[in-house]
């Protein structure tokens, strides 16, 4: 007879995803292993399989006693993400994956391989409650928050595919799968990550904890993107994990931002830009200002000037970088991307005022896998 699991490992509340190894801290993992009568170092062995070897099949954990394997696999490595569909483009270097969660919720992740890096765009919520009118995810509302492990599993899955050589396009062997690692994780998939703060921070910790207890990624390779939940931005700056913060600004004035990013009526342009500036001060990390270019809506020359002014007010340019994103089409949207000449003029005006600015190279538009297009539908 095995002893009962300690309290923290009891079945989760109804509706919550099952608890998983990637939800636990290293101390909790040791505790669970000891609770079934084994030595604590077994936890580290399992972590090495999961985070380093990317092996979730217990048959491969040959250095663990069979009864530990069977028990832990059943109790703490349940399958959280069920593959529904995979879509590829860009010569198979961009891969969008549609996942079904334990309760039937659907989410998507997008893997993008570049010659020198691999970026994984992860979802943090099923749906999104922020209701931005230009974003496909926002149209369906929020279904639920994702758990830490549901977020981590998206990254582990991408890392596993890379390690198995299933993703072509690496520098070493552009023609075939060439291994490689996930170098960047961006919380730019479905959901508002700072509205699911605890699970997202938990996931960031699992990603950045050195192997074998975590994936050992650099915090600098992780970007958390937000509509601007000011208290959470402030909290994030105190965590001691210097992730890159991206702020989806999209308008430099409250009148327009109230419409484009409805949460602006709660925290306005001044407040979110202040919070972004404070984040840069606290972490010494340059903040990204995300700005979609929508034809004749927010792409006028005067708005470029106003954007420069709003950012300049907070000090020198070293703290910020503006990322312009041509609007991606979404079903039913009345808006389209800016004309080329308006985009060029917008860039020119920012650059002329010394604002660091780039236009984002968008991937995955033709498979509805680009920014703002993730709707997680099955057709
Ligand atoms: N909720 C967070 C995380 C999602 S990130 C946030 O809004 O920041 C997704 C990024 O893509 C955001 O900057 C978002 O504003 C942008 N985006 C949304 N819809 C888009 C669209 N149709 N075209 C281009 N970018 C879009």
C-alpha cells in the first residue's frame, strides 16, 4: 500500500487541469517522491528526463525503479495537450499547432524557426477577455486561464520536435531537420498573460530554472506581452526575472486607445507608459512598444509625432523600442493594413525623432498563425 499523497498533490478542483510535474517546484517534487517512500534524488532524475531529455514516456526512464516510474507517470505526468491539428508554411519553418485541453478548450502555439534562433509563441489563456476589436482571439471572449504546466508543455513540445529533427531550416542543415533549441518564448499567443499572472510567472520560472530542474532558458529570450494591466506590470518588475516586457499600445492618445484596447478606460496611455518606463528602470531591460498599423485609423503622421512625444516624456530613448506590426486580417474586421507610403512615413517620423523603431517581419499570415489571428477553430 502506498501512502496517500500530501495535500498539495491532491486532485485539483473541478474544471482545473490535472496537476503536472511542471506545476511543481523542485522542493515539491522531492516531497512527492518521498511521500511514496523513495529517496528524494529520484525527483532530480525524473526532472532530467522531462526537462533535459524531453522524455515523457516512462519506458525511457530506465534509471528509475519501475514502480516509481509507473506511479509518477500516472499521478504527475498526465497528458495535458492533445494534438488536434498542425499547419505549416514558410517551407515548414513556421508551424501552428492546435491543441485540445482536458476540458475541450482549444488553444494554439506557433513555432517559428529562423536561421539563427527558434521562437515559440505560446498561449496563456483559452480565449481572451480583453476584447480588442482587431484581434481574432478577443472576439470569442475568455474561456479559462491555462495552468503553469499547460503553458510549459507547449514549450517542451516544441523543444522535443526540434531535438528529434522534425523542424527544418536550421543553419547547420537548412534542407533537413537539424536539431536546435527553443531560444525565444513569446507570450503573444492567445490570452492576456498578465491576467493569468500566477500561472505565467510559474511558467517563466520553469523555463528559466537551470537544468535539470527546469528548461534552463535565458530570461532575456522570454517576452511577456500585455495590453497594459498596470498593477501586474509593477509586480512583474519586482520578480527578479528580467524578461522582456512588450506593451501593446497601438495608439498614443486615449480617445483612440479607448476604442482599440478597451482596457484603456481602466489604465490610460499615461499610466501604461509610466508603468512600462518604470519596468525598464527597475530591470534595465528595454521595453517593446507594440503598435499595429491600421489604415487611416492610427497610422496618421500626427500620431507618429504624438507617439514620439509620449515616449520621449519618460526620458531618453535607451529605455524603449517601437515595434510596428502591419495589421493582419481577421474574420469580420472592417480594418486593413496601412498603405505602404503611410507605413514608411510613420517609421520616418519616429526615426527622425530618434525613436528606435522596426517593422515586425510577420510569419504565418497564410495559416492564420500571425499576431492576432489565433482563434483556435477546428476548420
Ligand atoms: N494580450 C497580450 C498578448 C497577445 S500578443 C497583448 O495584447 O499584448 C499579440 C500581439 O499581436 C499584441 O501586440 C496584439 O495587439 C497584436 N495583434 C492583435 N491582433 C492583431 C492583428 N490583427 N494584426 C496584427 N497584430 C495584432
